[in-house]
C-alpha cells in the first residue's frame, strides 16, 4: 500500500504590482519575467516539493490572486481550503505594506487556521534614499499577521524565494500533524 502524498493549497496575496506573479515564476521556473501580464482574477500552479525528514514529496497548489480592489468580491472563494498564505508587499511602496492588515481581515472571513509568511519584495531596488519601512515595523507586522517568518526577496535575482517557500511548507506540514 502506498503512502499518502501530502497536499497543501497556498494563496499568494498583496496589492497590485507587488511582484506576486514574478515571485512565482522565479520559484517555479527559476527565471525573471520583466513584462508579466496583470493577473485577472487568479492563476494557479502546481509544484512538488521535497522537505527534510519527509519521505514523500509534498504537492503544492499555489494560487496567485489578483491584487486589484475590484477583484475583492471573488477572492473569498479562492481562500477556501488554503493552508498557507504568502503576504507580499513592495519594499519601496509604503501603502502595499499598510494594506496587508486589510488582506488579513479579508482572508479570515473565509479561513481560520493557516500558516503564513510575510514577504518584502523588490529588495534589488532598495537604496538608502527609498527605504520606506524599517525592520522593526516588519517584525511588528509579521507578529500581527501571525506569520512564521519575514523574508526580503528579489523576484528579479531570486534572492530569498526558495527559502520562504520552504519555511512556509515546513510550517504547514508541522501544523497538519502528518
């Protein structure tokens, strides 16, 4: 008799143009696409991931949800069944950081128990003149969201992308008591 292969649904969320789709392309294909088409509604991807000390690979179904406000009415359906949330903001756009509290409220109308990570994307664009959010604020938001980690990433270079997905999947696996 074969062992059951664990399956987890993950939603990647955040405002329009924070780099959600680009992060996914970097994670799934290890490539940067500079002219990504705007996500309309949602897209989903499948990935098989081997994590340490687990015999079988884990199946990930990753949902990339549109960040525009006018898609808010449909997103609640996509959250159902999610065990992981990736909260993404743009490191040089303060509003995208502040809006993640609204995203949490929206998500928790559909699901109650999930693991999450907080991602500050576009680290390749940071310089001393455009830093909008300090590390202490990121730690505070991570705690507010109940996230298991905070990562600064670059969808362009791939920096931090593998690490945050691995951290999230390990946390989901532990929470599932498999």
